[in-house]
């Protein structure tokens, strides 16, 4: 999993010409005129169903689908070169999320909520609001791609591209699955190079890589309020400096994702296994004393990915994070939609596993353009500014619940949202294969399979001898084992900036620059917020958010090297409390390391549960009651 490709590509970075970084594809005529005609302000979000449902593919799969990939790159590039003032430009669509605080589709902020944005965070609407947002983006990109396909010379080629174009759906980036051997979690197509060679209607040309960065055309320094946003003319990840010459360090971003992949994957696996209530699954707002089993959420996991992609605090000393680390600026970075499409896919898979639970009324912890803090949000709350019809009605959580109405699905769900028992078993198998491999549960399935093959199927197996060598009776008792987690809660605005809580077993290196390669790093909880105490930041002051970092895999490796005797509470508690035990480090997105004892409202609680391991790939682990053992001092 070493980010091998990335060291090579640093060389490529040095030799690339600056010119190619800002070049669109030259079709040989004025595309803006044609493009404008093709994309006449579709303010109604309808999806581009054309009567059928197509797969949203993983970005690496889409890359293998060559004609579609070419169209995706050309379409994204053209969208980014569309006049910023157009409501369907890259700038306007990504600007819906926060800055530049424009009004979109005529839906203005309600009094007192200016300076927030349309997006809903720490809210029951977090997963559902982003669904029509992605569909809007998909529909605009789809439309551009249909037009581009007509620009190939008439005949066989044009037919081929037009046929491919009808299959286009936006890709997702799976940051939790094990990447292909020798590759980083961060695909080279996204972080590898600021330019890309594309074989379009006028032949092969080198253009600005639309997945690497968005270059503002031009940057509106007034709308971007404060440094460095008001002088960074393109989006950056793990920036090399705070000044106008900042470059992305995607090698570092890749290293950080590779280090955190196992942890992200286990969190996702636990969300699929043990989060059966939409209220807690959906968002990161912490409700004190509700349960030891519901600290994590889809949103909290999503926050960590934002934080890692922006990269704040893990690069050069005192260099801040890039756009992805900060709510109001994050959507401009092309990685945002790839990430959010993954979030939507997780949501869709989770819906399939938990068909009964849905949005229940909840008080909004934060304001948005059309929500005042304290207002009750429910399944019929308008997801503004996404019009469902030209009569002015908006999409709601209820009306976006069946996503296939927008003409897309995901491979794991291809049998449709209507839920035969078989289809749901297939989904669980996919979850085990993709996200179970970092969990002790998978070892049990493997052992079971081996036994099943040898003895023609056995109901209550023990791990086979190879497995038992590493995970002996001290870990597994019958078909169960004890899962350990760190439950973290903290004030979202404990610091004036976004930050991350890192857990280590044993001493953390003093210099955060060496954290990315530290072998004793266990996991990260990213806290995604605003760059300062602006109006939106102020609204966050009182909000507590929570997340979970799984510990079991780290503990098993300590058992492997003899430092820890078993997963029993008596052993684990003593071990984690010892000097070689668990350490908490907090780093701000500006690069400052903070004393974790001085962070407002920070609590780290060590908890565990007996978990019944799945016997086959068609089952997920079954968690028992999660009990808290002790608080980190
Ligand atoms: C730049 O942003 C300011 C403040 O949001 C806005 O008033 C102005 O119209 C914008 N300028 C352009 C060219 O969009
Ligand atoms: C990117 O980060 C890596 C790892 O910290 C570092 O070795 C490298 O020098 C950085 N590259 C640049 C251009 O700053
Ligand atoms: C889900 O969680 C919410 C919020 O904590 C709670 O009010 C509700 O009763 C739970 N629903 C179920 C079915 O347990
Ligand atoms: C968390 O676990 C502890 C220890 O078992 C228990 O005392 C406490 O009540 C639990 N908290 C909740 C909210 O269930
Ligand atoms: C498209 C489809 O078949 N939808 C059905 C899914 O299942 C529910 C509940 O059984 C039905 O009400 C839908 O009509
Ligand atoms: Cu996001």
C-alpha cells in the first residue's frame, strides 16, 4: 500500500509546464456558445433518467471504461471553464455549499441566517440534503457530456461516444476499501498530476487535470473574505505554504489516507453492523448520555475524510489545511463530489440494510440559509435550493428516499431498492468483502470457510490453527470476541479552526510531520468546521460532536507481539492506561499541536462490547451492549 506512484509523480510535477495547468481542451471552435445553448439553466433537479437506471461507478472502474472516462474528463473540464456567473457553472454549483454565499435559484437566506450556506451539517438532513445536491451536479455534467459526444466527426466514432454518454453517471471514490495492490487509496487520476492527456474530438491534447484542482476564473477576493482564501487562486490539498505560491502535496495526502484506511474501513463496517437508527447514523451531533454505542455517524466519518483531504496540520509546520478542511470552501475542490458520492453510496447501502428507519423530527443544531437554529426539521423539510418541480416545490427527505428515481444506483444495490431477502444478503456479502477485512470478524469468516470446506459445513466452528496462532482463545471465545473502541466527543468550535484528534498506542512522535508514517498511529477523528469565529462559526460554539476510533485491530497486533495478554477488560484496561498505552494528540488545521487536556469539552471514553462474529459472508457481526470502561485522563 506504499504510495509508490506518488514519488514518481513528484518528478512529473517538477517537469510539467505551468501553461498546461490552466488549459482547457481546444475543440477548434468557440465551445462556450455551444455549451451555453446546451445547458439552459435547469433549475429543477430531475436527474437524467432517460427511463433507465445506470450505475455510479468507483472512479478506478470508470477509468477502465475508456470512452466514458474521456467524456467525464472533458465534461468536468468544460464545466470548470463555464463562465462563473452561470448558475450551472462549476463555481455556482460548488458555491451552493458555502462561500461565496450567493443566492442560487432565487432562494435567499432567511433573516438572521446570512453568512451560513445551504448545506446542512450536524443535522438530521445531512445525508438527504446532499443527495439532490449530487443529482444537480450529475444532471448538469450529464447534459454537457451529451453535447460533447456530438462533437466527434459524424459516423462510427460519434455513435460510439453518444452511446457511451447515455450511460454517464458521476463516479464515487472509495476511500475505505483496500486499494489495488501497489496503489494508494488516493487515485493517481485525482492526485497524480496537474495536467492530463485526453483523446477528444480533435485528437490528443494536454489539458489542466479537472480532478486535481479547480482554478478560479477569476478569484473574487471580496467574496472569499480572508487570507489565504482571498489570494489562493486554485484549490489545494496539504498546501506547501500559506502564501500565494501554495502547491498541493498530494503525496502527503495519499500517505495520510493510506495510514487511515484500515481505521476508516472499520468505522464504516461498524456503521453498517451496529447503527440501526437513522437519528444517530445520520449526523455527528452528540447527545450526551444517549448511548455508548452511537458516538459515530456517517457525518463524522465523512468529516474525517474532509480533514485528511485538506491535510491541515500534517505537512510543513504552521501551514494550514487546503480547501477540503473548511466547510465553507470545501466544495470547490474536485475531490469533494467524488467524496460525497461515496457518502451517498454508503447511505444507499445502509438504507438497504435498514429499510424501516428514517428521518424523525429533530431540532436543528446549526442554522443554514433556510433553517434557523432551533427549528424542527423532519422528513418533509424542504431541501433548498433543490426544486423538485417548476411549480416551486422542493425535494424533501421523503421524496429522495428512493434514489433510483434519479436514474442511478450502485453495483452493490443493482437489484434495486426493493429488497428481497436474497438482495439484502448480497449487500451484506459485499460489505464483508469490501470493508470487513480490517475487522477481526473477517478472520472468523475465513476460518469458518476453511473449516466448512474441509468438513462439509459446520455450524459452530473455532478458528483454524493458523488463525488461532494469532488470535487465540484470548481473543475469540466460541463465536464471539470483544471489540474495543474509543468514543470521542468535543466542542465543534473548541478551537478557532478545524482540527483532528489522533490516537496512538505508545508515544506519539513530537513532530506531526512524522505522524503519517508512525506505525503506532491508530486512527483519527477529524472535526470539520469554519476557519474562524465568523457568523457560522459562532453558531457552532455550543455544539458538541462525536465520533469513534476502533481499537481492536491495534490491540490484536499488541497481542501478536506479546505486549497484551488478551482482549479481556482486565488486561486491556491496564494496558491502555499504562505508559505504553493510548495517547491522545490534537492538531489544528493551521498546524499547531494542542495540549489535549486543554481542549474544550474533549472526552475520550474507552468502551467495549462482546460481538458475535458472522458465521458466513452473508451475515454481519452482532454487537452486544456497549459498556464504557474508563475516561482518558
Ligand atoms: C464578488 O463578491 C462580492 C461579495 O460577495 C459581490 O458583491 C460581487 O458581485 C462579486 N463580483 C463578481 C464579479 O461576481
Ligand atoms: C510532501 O510531503 C512529504 C511528506 O511529508 C515531504 O517529504 C515532501 O517534501 C513534501 N513535498 C513538498 C513539495 O513539500
Ligand atoms: C432512534 O434514536 C432517536 C434519537 O436518539 C430516538 O429518539 C429514537 O427513539 C430511536 N429510535 C428507535 C427506533 O430506537
Ligand atoms: C455506558 O456504559 C457504562 C458502563 O457500563 C454505564 O454505566 C453507562 O450507563 C452507559 N451509558 C449509557 C448512556 O448507556
Ligand atoms: C418499485 C417497487 O416495486 N416498489 C415497491 C417496494 O416495496 C414496497 C413495500 O413492499 C411497495 O409499496 C413498493 O410499491
Ligand atoms: Cu462534505
